[in-house]
C-alpha cells in the first residue's frame, strides 16, 4: 500500500506558518466554526478554514494571493469560536507578513494602504490621527471625493481632530517600532 506524503515545500510552508503564528494547523478539524463566526466571511474569496486547508496542502502561492488574508480584521472571533483553540487571526497575520516579504500580489491593495497610513501615524504621534490617516489613504487610493460628505459630517461633530494628539513618552513608542524592525 502506498502512503501519501506532502512534498518538502509543503511541509516547510506549514512549519513556517506554525512557527511564526504559534498555532498548530494539525488541530484544525475544518468544522467551519471559524468561518461561521467571521463577520466578514461573506466578502472573502475563501472561508478562513479553507485558507487553513491551503496551508496544510502546501498551496503557498494561493494562500498568499487570496483576498481573505487582507479582509481579516484580526477581531479574533474565529479564534474564539475554534473548539481546538487554533489562533486563526494570528495565522492570517503571518500570511499577510509573508505576502509582503515575498512580494506576492496583494489582492486588496486598499487595505494595505490604509494599514500603512495607520502605522505611520502611530509611529509619528504615538497614537492615531484619524483625519491625517484618512487623507493619506484617500490620496494613495486617488479617491478624494467619494465620501467627502461623511468626512465633513465627522468634522462638524468633532469626530476627526484637526491637529494630532501626541503621547508624552514618544521614545517608548519609537523603541517598539525599533524592536519590530529588528524582528523582520
């Protein structure tokens, strides 16, 4: 009788995702609890458990190029719903990092633009400056006026501050960014 074994590339991909996410992919039963609880699953090209299956099968390119990893907001609903405590949100985060490092085609570039604007704001001020984040995002997407009425309404209700607020101990924030830079 012949045995079925995944190729070395597939095993390496699984091991890399498990190491970086601290999650055991073999614990996934594909019970769909994660997918059933995900508030964004309707918009994903693959359900979260299907992405787990792609990893298990060594379908690295397909996993790194899917929109699911970019539409996941890291709310941890999937991880809390999992009966085997598989940290699916951490896995999605690792897949996004791997996609960036390997220059995979980003299926949801707007999500990445928004993320970069948020991280940049935190790096500069120690917290988010929502007005600047939205302006940078809108500029990067070349979509300045599609929802300007909403922006003006938020400004009038003082939901968007004109000036950024800053943390007192900015050095601590910068040290976190330096540590993160050392890890990548």
